[in-house]
């Protein structure tokens, strides 16, 4: 099931979107290059001395908090690079279409679960298993520094477009027998909803609307999926624990599809075909879906089956972690013999326990052992679509520089990464819930508008000002990105359908949280780079981005999944509320 747009229709759609987005974006960098009298020497760049001071730090009031808890998670010395975004695009492999730096949790991938994250090792010195990740910065001598933002030519080069959604069937818990038929009907409905949305993209309805894709296609699709997912959760919840499926509601229009027919027929790389390429992005493990292959589970077996499904997830996470920590070790068969082989053995035993549990009170499922062998995701696709979502054949980062969809050039490793949990100017902070997911910035301000985009670029010693352009720094000053996350939480949800509504930013002037939201430790991630002045002056460094953003500096963003232990989060809250500096 793919829902692609023909090259002619796709190009007309994107060219229209690109033109109107520049008008709609206002202060977005997509329009910056067209400004007359820009003091910056290059359209997409600004000298930091000529950026006005614009950072407001609300005065801490009585009852407010000023402490800072700092976490050292390194600078991605392990080289964990991936085009996955497990927060914004759960279950969509290489869904970001650009490469991220990852620090903290070592096992995280597009298919991670909360339970698998909690079992992971970490790069953080205090044992924090949270995941922090952001787009890489590259040096590209062929960069065009006079423009940034949307580019119809770049989008056309990227290949076909399609509506892509997380696979729901692959992320369900054990489905009780009484709910199986209803769940299957709703899975079929999800599939139909994705098809209809894809057809609307192909028909290019109302191309004059600047928010066509987001408002006319993705917004209504999200609403339909929320209702359908809720019905599925209710059906399961009548006989078992009700699952929270809200993180699977959001879909996107992807550019860069391989365009070579059905993605389920794309080439695969399974055990026995050689190990991982050491010059590519860190590969991830792909195993056949067990959840989608199970029949309805008797009530008496639901808990045991769920425990074993969680164990399967943890086994995959352990293997993903080993791919990171053992990168470069052994010969050509190292991955097969040291990682994929032992993983298969563990899965055989776990699958057998699932079959036995079901078989005690119903017909025992046959042939589950065929689901035991796993492989490596190296080509962007290792399987077709499942009900409720699709698996686009998006390319994986390749080569020594991990290049992908127009994101070219050598990756610049951060010189320093500072992770801070900060206070609130008007109130004491309360603990973040474990597994809270957050996004700051917007990876697609061209197609979605600038409402959630944030200026992040600055230089060392100039943190009182942030630019939505790339910056040129004085000699001796490092290029910096400062990502502030929302510091207010709704008190109930760890995620939301659009991955944003469950958190809010405090008032920029007063620091107060909106009504109905409570202050939590506000996360700030500051990333510094040693980039030569010559490269800066020539405009040759740029951000990895979605194809339609064409390295737009205003598309900078950062993602976070909280896997701090309750004990560590209590220490963070105590430190911040007492006004101390800790870590």
C-alpha cells in the first residue's frame, strides 16, 4: 500500500506549497534570503554582532525556582547516527529523511518501546537513560549560502511523495479473543484512511491553500486516526489493560520515496548475508512482526503473552545497543555470529513460550518460529505495509559521510553538549513523568508554517541573542545551537496526537505556565561546534533537514524522551527547587 504522487502532480503541488509558504512564514528563514538590506554577507547567514539581543529571562519571583541540574551525556563519541525519529515518527524507519546525533540511551530506534528504553545502557554519566537527539551539522563546500528554505528542485530530486503513518498492528499489545474482530475492523479502517489521504495528495485538491497538506490532509487524517485508535483501545480494554495508542496518530507526507514499486518488494538484508557496513549510519535490527501474526489471545494468557512481547522488544533493543558499542569490531561475519545469531536463539525460546501460553486455552498457533530470524535495516525498508500504517522505502544514510536525500558533506561532531534541567520563574517544579516525550522547534516550517519553529543559532559569549539564520562568529567563539523545551506539562499525558499538546512553553515575559499546566524542570540543550572562520565566512556549514526545507536554519529542532529513574528525577526537582547548581 503506497500512496505516491506522480512527478508532474507532485512538483506542481510542492512548487505551490513552497511559494505560498514563503509568504505565510513571516519571519521564517524561507523568506530571509529575499530581504533587502540584509546586513549578513550571505543570505542564509548573519554576523552574530549584528543580531539584536532578544533572549528574555523572566525575573524569578517569590515562590519561583532558579536551580540548574546539569547532565553530562557526552558528544556522541559512540557515533550513534540515525535517520529515525522515535518521538515524532515512531515506527517509521529513516522517517526523518535526515541524520540525527543521539546521546543518552544507546538502544533507541524507531521501533523502541518504553520498556525497552528502560532496560538500555546510556552514555550519560549519572545513569540517565533518557534519549536526546538533534539533526547533525555538516560542512559542504558545494553549499549554496545565498538561499535556504523550500526548493522545488531539491524536492523533485528527492523522489516520490506519499502519506506515511506508523504501523499500528506492529505496536499493539496482545489482543483478547473477544476484541480481535473489532480490532481487525478498525485496523482495516486505518488503512483505508491512509489510502484516502494519499489519494487527496495525488489529486492535489485546493493547491492555492498555503496550509494544504497540514490542514486539508494531515489534520483531518490525525483526527480520524485518534477516534479509530480510541475505539481499538476501548475494545482491548474491555478484557485487558487499555493501551495508550495516541503516539501512533500523527502521519506525514514524505518525500524521497524510492519509487521502485511496492516497498514490500524492496531488497532486504537478513542474517547470513554479511555484517553491517561500518561506513554507514549505525544500522538497526529489523525482526518480523509477532504482534501482527498472533490470533486473538485467551483472557487467561493475555498477561503472559504481553510479558513475552515486551521481552521480544527488549531483546531487539539489546541487539541494537550492541550494534552501537561493537561498531568496527570483528570480521565480516561478526554481526551475524555475535548479534543476530544469539538474538534468533532468544526469540525462538520466547516465541515458543507465547505459543504454549495461548495453547493452554485455545488452539496453539503454529509456525511462530519462522518469525525468529532478524536482519539489519540498511536499505531503508525490510518489509511491506501492515494494517494501520505503511513502511515507506526511504533510503538509509550511506557512505563515509552518512549522506541522505540531499544532506551532503562531512558531519561536524559537537565540541560540547550541555544538557540542563532548569527552574520556573513563578512556581516550584514537579517531576516529569517517566517516558514523557517532547519536541522543540519544527522540522518543517515551510509546509507547516512557523508557529512552532524557534530561533536557535548563536555564538559562544553571545547567548543573549538567538538567530533564525546560521551565524558567523568572532574569532575564538564557537558556533552554538540552543534548544529550549517546553517547561509546562498538562499533568496527565506523556504524549499527544501531534506530540505537542501535552506540554506548553511558559509565558516568555513572566515565566508562568498556562492555566491547567504545571511547571516541570525545563530542559535546555546547548550544542557547540568548532567550525573554522573560513567555513563560516563562505557559508559552507548547514543543517541536515527534510528535502523541502533545503537546509533551512529555521527548521532546527530537538527531541527528548524522558527515561530518568524516579530517584534521579527527584534529585533534579530537589536541586532546581532549592535554587542550587548540581550535576
